[in-house]
């Protein structure tokens, strides 16, 4: 009968560790989402060019995370295969970077 409390404590410790791991795996995703939130705030306050630059930076950071982190650590940044994810995020990030730098600012010629 004395083994039952030990077994329950061990089970609780394993469950807590799994919950912490589920959150820790998502840290790269939360970083990218945080950068996107900053970009959205910039656009909301009228700084659309800076917001677009920050958004493209978020895509490029996500591509770097996806390229260097193992599958067990990348969390929700994994959508398809590694090559496709890195290619898609890099392409979109570079296109948005080009877009933000090539379009003239509103109100100027």
C-alpha cells in the first residue's frame, strides 16, 4: 500500500513535465507570432512600411527557426516538410521585403 502514493507522485510529475514540454516546444512559434503582433500594431498606427518590414522579418525568422530546429522543437511552425516550409516562408519574407522597399511612401512622389 505504501507504493501507491509514490506512484501517484511520479505520475503527477510526469504529467507536469509533459505540460511544460508542450509549452516549451511552442516558444519559436510564440516568438514569430509576437513579431507579427508588433507588425500589426505598426500598421494599425499608420506605419505601414515599417509594419511590412517587421512582418517580413517575422517570416524570415520563422524560416530560420524551421531550418535549424529539429522537428521535435519547432512546434506549430511545422506545416509541411522542412524544405517546403523554409522555401515558402523565405520567399514570402523576401517578397514582402521587396514590396515594402519598392513602393513609394504614401503622400510623396
